C-alpha cells in the first residue's frame, strides 16, 4: 500500500511537464512583455523625446535620456506581462485539451500551478530589483545629463500652459508660439523676504546661456508685499521688464529627487525622519493647546468669556489635525508600499490567471490575452484610485497600494477551490 502511494505521488508531479510549462509560460511572458513595453514606451518615452528634440537637443543625447528611463518601463511592464502570459499559456493548454490529457495520465493540477508560481516569483524578483536598484540609478544619470542639457538649452524648462517651480520662483505660462508666451504669471520671493506677483500679457523667452532663463515682459504689472505685514504692499506697472531665473535655481529644481526615484531602504529612512519631525511638531502643538485649554478653563471658572482665546485654541486644534495628516509623509508611505505592491503583483496575478485560464474552451491564447488586458486596466484603475484616496482622504497607505493584489489573489483562490471541487 505504501509503495502504491509513493508511485501515485511521483506521478502527480512531473518534472518533464514542469520544464515544458515553464518554457511555454516564459515565451508567452516575453510576447506580452514586448506588447506592454511598447505601450509604455510610446506613452512616456517617445513623448518626452519629442519635446526635447523640438528644442534642438542632439539625437545621441536624447537616446541616452531614453536609455536611462528604461528601468521604469521594465518595472511597470513585467507584472502585467506575467498576468497575460500565464493566461495565454493555461488557456492554450485547456483549449488544446492538454490539461485533460494530463489529468487522464494521473497528473494533478499542481503540474500547472507550480510552473506558473515559479515564473511569477522569478518575474516579481526581477521587477523588484529593477524598480528598487536600476530605477534610482537610471534617474541619477538621467538628471546629470538633463542638467548638462539645461546649461546649453535653458528654454527646455518652460512649456505651454504649464506650472514650473524653481527655488523661490513659480512660473505659470499660457499659450506659447515659438519663443513668445502669452498671459505669463510669476510668483517669487526677493532676497529681502518680500513676496511678489508679476503679470504680463506677453513675454519673450531668450536663451540666457550659462546665466539661466531670460524673460522679456511687455505690459508688466508687479505687486510686492511684506512677509509678515501683508497690508504693507507696493505695486508698479512697466511697459518693459526683463526677468531672470538664475542657472543655480534651475539646477536645484532638476536635482530634487522624490520618493519614486529612491530605493525602498532610502524611502524607509526618509519616512522615519519625517515621522520624527512630525512627532516633535505635534508635541509642540499639543503643549500649546494644553496651555490654552487651561487658560480657557480658568477664565470660565471665573465667569469670564474669552472669545479670542477660544478662537486661538480652535486654530491650534485644526493645525494639529493637519499635521497628523501630513501630505508629504503620506506620499512617502504610499510610494514605499507601491515599490513592493507593483513588482509582486506578478505573483498575485498567478493565483488569478491559472483558474481563469482553465475556463477557456476555444482559442485559449486569444481569450487569455483579451482577459489579461481587461484585468490589467481594472488593476491599474484600482491602484490609481487607492493612491488618490490615500493622499486626499488619508486612507491607509498599505491597503491603498496592496488591496488590488489582495483582491486578485483572493478571487483566484476562490476560483481554484471551485475548480477543484468540480
């Protein structure tokens, strides 16, 4: 009896079938990967290259910029390619009755699930390494090269109907025709600490070379006010005004790195620093609130009404509530969990793709490809929706980023149970 059980166990798992399905799944993955890579490449890299080429940047430099941007495309394409590739492979096996032959030979569904799981783990690890190591390295090289371009072509910084932020300057542009800009607004801060608003109906962008950006404003209006006393302000109008953005400010704006361009370890360290700063600020607010609350209690016990103190207390309470929902900290937390959820989405897709592929009756590869595209769109919509709710509504960063993966794996496990019962 034991010998029979051992033979049944050996027959239920075939290494020949395992290698065959791994090769088939990897081939389907490469086909799907090229498809998604092309889509992301067209939507992101070619549009960026076209804008830069319009400013007469040499083509070899554009090619290097594209090369340094490839890790982000690879990291995004791999999980969706895993989903579509697995659906295509299992769908083809089902529609060609290879699954039926396999089960009739005494092999179990493990021979389908284990190869798909192995490929999913491999793709997740490669995608994570690309996203966590190659992407930050490529971004650093991209910014170095872009800074070199800015020195020779500062006009790259301004586009039509856009908002561009520098060190102490924000430039809002209207329509652009050649070097002419309509409806220009400049918000900046002077060295004396004054805030200025500069508006012009027309402006001409000139290449300042190593000096930075030069803007010749026509029919300009300037409003300046003190930082502390806003009621103290000055205004002036001018038929012609030349405005400069120094090269140092431009370089600083380009060199700023966000959480997306950092590794997961660096993002985690930055989160801890921000949490410490936020905790100190909250403690200061709470101490002020406590002092004001004690003062209010004392005045009320004396039968005195103190509307100004009550208003000040309410203001501190609102400030503390805003600090608790620190938007910058939320963005870093969301990006940290996103660095894991997207690469390991390839693994969660395996649990969903295998049972869905087993449902195919005819044209398994075509049906798998179509279903994969639909699921990829739904997954991306859920991911963007979770990120939006996490930032605007303060939802849990973990659940905002991991809920699509958990849903995919859960639905897949339910379908697996239903399939095995049949």
